[in-house]
C-alpha cells in the first residue's frame, strides 16, 4: 500500500467549518455493499438502513481543550497541543507539540503562573514535566485551554463555548481525547431514544483519540505496519454483549473508525472469553487491506482527509465486504453530490 493510493482533490468549499444544526440534520451517504446501491438521505433517517436487532457500538471518549498558549521566561508566546491521551496513570511527563522551536530545560508558564519544563525532544514532539501536581492539568486546560479542532478546518465560526459543546458527542463522558471521534457527532439524544424504542441496543468503548489519527500515513508506518499508539478501554459488559451478538449472528454497527480500531485490536479476546475482565490496553494497529474484520458488520464514518489511515481502514472494510466500488469512487460521487467532508462534515453508512 502506498499513501498516494488514497489521494483525491477536494474543493475547499466542501470542507465543513461548522457542524449541522441540529446534529442529525447532516446528510447521510448510504452504500449497500450487497446490492451495490447508493442512497442519499439525512442522518436522522439512519434507522431506515439499520436492522432493528443491530447493536451500535459508541466511543464515549471526550475531547479535552488541550491546545493552550503559554509564555517563555522571556515573555514570548508558544502554542502547545498537550497530548493528554498519551498520559498514563502514574506518569508525570506530558507529550506535546509546539508551534515553534523549544530547548531542553526551558520553562513555560500558564496564565496563572504554573510552569512546565521541557525535559526531552523526540522529532517533532516535546516532553514536558509539570512543576505542579499533575492532577491539576485537567483543571488548567478547562480554564485556559482551547478546543483543538484540526487546523485544516480553517477558522471556525463557533465560539470556544460552542466548540466545547459541538466538537463533542452527546454521549462523551471520559475526557482524554485531543480530537473528536467524528462519526459520533451526528447523534442527538432524541435519535438515540428513537433507535432504542425500535429495538436497537448500544454498547460503549472508550478509545482516546490522538492527533496521529488524522495525519497522512508516513512511509515508515507503511513499512512497519504500525500506526500511532492510542489507549482504549472495553468494559466487560461490552465484551459480553458483543460476544453474544456475534454468536446470535445479529448485526454489529461500529460508529466510527475509532470504535473499529478498538474492536479489531481486542477482537480475539472478546470472542474467546467475553466478559471475564475489562480490556484496558493501547493499540498501534494499522488496518489496511487485506484485513478480515472480526466483529463489525456495518460502519458509520465521516469523509476523511486524503492519504490518511482512516481512508485505509474504510478501504479495507469495503474490500472485506466484497464491495464493487472503491473508496475513491464513493468519494468522487460524494464530491459530485456536494457532500461536506472532514470532522464537521456529513456521514457515510456502509452496510
């Protein structure tokens, strides 16, 4: 696989700078791989295309306002993206990305005077040691941080208060992500309730999204067959319902590539022992063709940036389902039909 395999040109006006209002008013591109048919609809009508006995798996990770402006001791400003999704329990070093060159030993101050010290650099990453109790980092980010929407979306018309609500799913509960699991953004509480009333069930996982999710694939990753590492948790109740759903041959819908990544990382464990223990792990799985998907039969996803691992995953899913059309053919149709792309864009359902 070469990253150029998933390249395409997108008119700038099709990059959504703000989400649909209401959330489920986003458009929905439905591709039925069994009949090779394409249907255009709105997300609120997704229930028409999902069987009543289907289980939907949701990612409950929550976006942290992890982009923050700090000051050098000389007074100069530095913008940091603190990768809190990579901070493990008991660790006191925070991996980050800066908008300018830093040096080891340099101290950077939050607006309230609390400091970080640069202790290591590794390629484009800087490792920061908080000179304050690490457990205060969440409070500092909530007070001074900015929601880290991807730079390629351009300037958002939403205020920071609005972004904190809208670049977030309605079922997000576990703060740790530095980017949203965007397929989740289209659900409203009312739509979730309608799906429950018709017989659909839900299960949750938490995969904490890192910036690498949305970056173009590097040749090194292609050679090694590994991606950026992300932490995930699958509760034992979710493992058990997934195992039972699969055993009963009832459909499983992965809501987003992050859900798919967690399910495929833990699929063997889920299918073998079900609910014995929660699965708490991290993954650097690179899903690309050929790959046999163990759990999900259907998938909800957005339209992704060119040459990304997300496109590779969706391509592998299409090919595993023996789809007659490629992901680039589907994207070409979506562009022709003026669907909106990327994090705040429209959705695709693959069945």
